[in-house]
């Protein structure tokens, strides 16, 4: 389908594809096998200016928007979603500052992120507070010119490798979700440490760690927005980042479709390529149709964001829900098309299948996305 990309957008996709071919492909299996964070590939993202795609020029970025960010994430994840996630999760960790940070915070932190020197992460989830984020126990207590943080966040993407963490903590636990606030915590701050790196099914080159606060004192200037606005910051962040998760899923699905279609033309059974078998063709046709439908939904949602729409929550959830379900289905069927070879580590398809699963879980499970869609939908009928 032709999305009439501008020359600049096409160039950005080409740059991401070149990094994919030349820098990701040579290390992706090793990073997956050894659960290694791709520091050297991140440096290539930085060199190619991909870290600042959606950061305004005033703060050292390229000044593009959600659409261009989606294009880049999709293309990188077409090669390897775990490696692409290093950049996507930095996007997530940056959004609280970009969307709701003060001018001073933007000037202080965004240029480093745009240049690729600073990797970021977002800390909302806790062991007892996943879908029910309001149940979080981490606290931030005001003490003179500082806040003192205590508690821990689990499953934090880029945890340990990131230099900057945007974190939600309770400043007034008696007020429930209205008592949470958002903070910026820099790696190296006394009282801020990391738990063990999680071992995972997929996105194994992405680091996932617990982050721990023990009397961690941060300057009051690191409060994002105002006290009590933590959940508003988190919800805004997630609404804006869900098309990015959808783009990861889309890249995974497209990569799996590429694997299966190519393989079907090479594999001879019964004296002919399996691509001549209608049952195989129908699988490929469904995979391609659903992948393209996901792309159209995601691109249009990103364009709503860039167009200044105030209300894209439903579409952001729809994008994430649909694209992640498509990624799971397409990767499953890609292995089916490839038979036993698709199941083997000699091909990247099994990795895409393992990577697809997380897109149905993080940044709100798909059950939570359905709740969000239904809530928004039913309001339209009041
Ligand atoms: C690899 C990985 C990376 C992650 N990265 C980050 C990160 O960078 N930052 C961060 O803050 N978090 C991160 N997370 C956390 C992630 O967002 C949560 O795992 C997710 O929101 C689900 O929470 P949970 O795992 O506690 O599941 P639970 O909330 O315990 O859910 C378990 C099941 O119950 C269902 N369920 C729960 N409540 C409802 C409901 N109200 N309606 C319908 N169904 C419901 C869920 O859909 C799910 O099927 C990451 C997780 C993983 C696995």
C-alpha cells in the first residue's frame, strides 16, 4: 500500500534499513543467545540521528513526530525487535519529559537523549502493581529541596543500561491514584540501584531489570509537572507510546512474512516450490492482509497524534491490540509455512515468534487495551 511518504520519511526508513542490514543482522542472533544489550548498535542509531527523530529541533532533535518515530521503529524491528526496543523504550522513557516536563527539564535532558548519549527508561510497574498501577507502593517524600524515594519497580526495559529514569511514585498514598507524582532519576544517584537482569522468552537482547530506591534523594527540580499529576503523566505517556509498541509488532509481523514468502519460493516439495500450493498461498495472503491492515491503523493513529488530535486514546489502544495480535498470528503462521525449518534456530522466524508475545503484554495487556477501547467507545454513545 502506498502511504505517500515524503522524501525525508523515505530516507529515514532507508537509514533504519541500512542499520538493520549492516549493524543489526550481524549481531542479532548472538545478542538473543547471550541476552546482550546491543550497546554498539545503539551507538549506530545515535550516529544516524535516529535517537532524536521525535525530539524538537530546539532541544537538539530532528523535529519530526510520532509518524516518523513509528516508521523507524517498524523498520528496525523488522530485523530484530529486541534491539529495536532499546530505541523504542528510550522513546517511552523520554515522553514524560517531552509531554509534561518543564522548559528547564527539556533543556537539561532532551539534548543528551537526542544525541544518543542518554538512554532512558520508564518505571511504572511494581511486583504488586501491574495492570492495577494504582496499587503501587513506591513513595516519594518531600524533604526540604529534595524528594526521598523508597520502593522498587520491576520489569523495567533498558533497566541498568539506561542513564535516565522517569518514575511514578506516591507522594500522598492517602489520595490513591491522585496521590502519585512523576520524577526524573539519574543513574548514579545515591540510593538508586538495580536488581538482577530478567531471563526472558523473547526480546532477549533487551535488558529488563528491577530498579530499587533506598532513601534515594533527588532534587525537587526533578519532579515532572506537579505533585499529584503522576497518573496523568503516565496515562498521557502510554497513550502516546502505544502506537510505538504497535510498530514493534508490525515490524515483527513484516519480518516473519518476508521470511515465509521467500522460503515458500525456495522450498521444493512434490516437485515444485511450496508457494505453488494454494493452502500455503492462502496462509501468506491472510498474513499479508492482516499486516497491511495493522500498518494502516498504526500510521493513521500516528498521524492523528501529529495532527494535534486531543483524543486518540481509543485508536492508540486499537493499534496496539490489533498489531500485537496480528504479530502473534503472523509469526505462528510463518513457522507453519516453513514447517520444521521455521522451528529451528537456523532461521530468525522462531525469534520473531518469541518476540511477538511481549507486544500483547507490555504497556498494558491486550485485555486492558480492550477495556480502554470499550470505555472510550461507550462514551461516544452517551
Ligand atoms: C519484558 C517486559 C518489559 C516491560 N517493560 C516495562 C517498562 O519498561 N516499564 C514498566 O513500567 N513496565 C514494564 N513492563 C511491565 C508490563 O507493563 C506489565 O507486565 C503489564 O502491564 C502487565 O502487568 P502484570 O505483568 O503485573 O500482569 P497482571 O496485571 O497481573 O495481569 C495478569 C493477567 O490478568 C489480566 N488482567 C488484570 N487486570 C485486568 C482487568 N482489569 N481486566 C482484564 N484483564 C485483566 C491481564 O490482562 C493478564 O492477562 C514490562 C513487562 C515485561 C514482561
